[in-house]
C-alpha cells in the first residue's frame, strides 16, 4: 500500500453520521478507514462497470460471421460443461 495523504472533504452530515456509526462498529473507530474502504469498493465497482461496457461494445461490433463463430465456440463450451455432471 502507498503512503497516506491527508485530504479534506465536505460531506452531508447524515453521511458523516453513517460513517461514524460504521467506524464505531470496528475494532478501532476510524473515519479514514471507513471512507477508504468505501472508496476502494467504489473503485472496484467502477472497474467492473467499465469492463462490462467494453465487453458489450466488443460483442456489439462483431460481424455476422464473427457472431456465428462465437456462438459455435460457446456451443462447444456448453457441450463440454454438460459432461462435467456425468459420472
């Protein structure tokens, strides 16, 4: 983990109260840890959202031939996966 940088934020009082409640539930009450954890969760969610958009754009741009090839590969995967349940 990198070095810590102190920042100042202006937040709605209800948000601060919720952060304080969450901080109070931990072993060491600490607003910074709660906010950092929330921001890390948000950043991870944003990365996943962007990846989903990129995948969607990739598939939307496939030609008809590429879509058919992709469907064929998916069918092979489905067929192989269906055999996993066989004894």
